[in-house]
């Protein structure tokens, strides 16, 4: 806390949260989960309490007898800084886990039984990308899907010949952006639904591919 506090206070003004993220990562490696593993998702009670205490100590807590407006202002600032720290922590955490492939002794000490960074990512259900990168990909996929929808709706459900190249290209880019990691953490019902939709989509794409032969 002593090391993180001055960095957090400075980050309130500068929004430079990289130094804070480095310290938070070190705390995550110390405070373990019920499995005895580093709390890489910051989901355990001790890690949550540590983060809350850090923000409190940084002054992000409403003073006594403050007005409702003041309490809301402090709450917004607290949430904003917490989000900024999470954003900065995301690439730091990904880089650390990936770096364990070059540090087998450290990996064995902190994550016994894990043979690679891929296994750690999978176990903790962490996508090996920074949040900013994930958001950018999500935006691109959403834009691509909107483009497909616009093309279909504008033609009453049938894509015209002059639109088909754009639609096929958009479908390709959208599907190519998906990886097995994209489906991590989904509940069984959603997984079954997506598996069915992908199966139907594959059959439709094969039929379209045959029509081009």
C-alpha cells in the first residue's frame, strides 16, 4: 500500500496509471485465491479489500456530512480512476503471463502444474489481449455486422450482385476475428446455441461456395 498510494494519488491528476498497475500486479501475485494461486482476476475478497482501501486512502471517499451531490461526484471519480487502473493493468497482466514462458522456475513456483502461459490464460479465463485491443476488435465486428445487416435490409432480405462482394468480405473478417478464446466463460446453454448457429452457418457457406464453382 505504501508504494501504491503516492502513485495512485498522482494518477488522480495525470491519469497515468501504468506505475500503479505495476504495483497492483505485484499484489495480485501475493494475494492468492482459494486454490492457492495468484489472484490474477482480482476476484478474491482480500484483493477487492486491498483495492478499496487504496482508493479510500487516495481520498476517493466522500467526507463526513457531505451532500448527495458531493457523494455522487466522488463516486464517479472513484469509478473513473478504478476503470483507468483496470485499463492500465490489462496489458501489464497479459505481458507478465506471456513472459512466464521464458521463466519456467517462476511459473512453477507461482503456478505449479501449469506448463505454459496458454494454460494459465485458459484456467483464469483471461483473453491474452489488452482491453483496448478487445474493444477495438469488438467495435470492428459490430461495424461489420451492421454493414451486413444494412446490405440485407436494403434489399428486402436478398443481397444484390453489386453488394455480395462487400458482404462476403465482411462476413469473412467478422468470423476470422473469432478465436476459441472468444468463447471462454460462456454458459453451457449459450455454447450449445452458438454451436448450432455455427453449424447452420457452415452448411449455408458451403452451399454458397459450391454455387461459385
